[in-house]
C-alpha cells in the first residue's frame, strides 16, 4: 500500500553547506555570497541557483 508521500531529496544539505563555508575562504578570495554559492556548486558538482542557496544559508 502506497501512502502517496515522497521523501524530498535536498541538494543543499547542512553537511554540504557547512563544508563549503569552511573550505571556501581557504580556496581563494571570497567577497560576496555569490562567491560562496559558486564555490559550493564547484565543490559538489551541482548547479544550485542563488536564491535557494541564500534561503538555506539564512536559516
């Protein structure tokens, strides 16, 4: 019997976000949030847009 519910698979997990926030400043020059977002995408091979990244970061 299926309940019709599904489990959402998030791309921006707390572990991935924390890792990129710790490692990004060591990798190079970080001046804006967009720099952090680009580094996050590069590190994890993703293509996360700025707005979802910013919303998760603000939590």
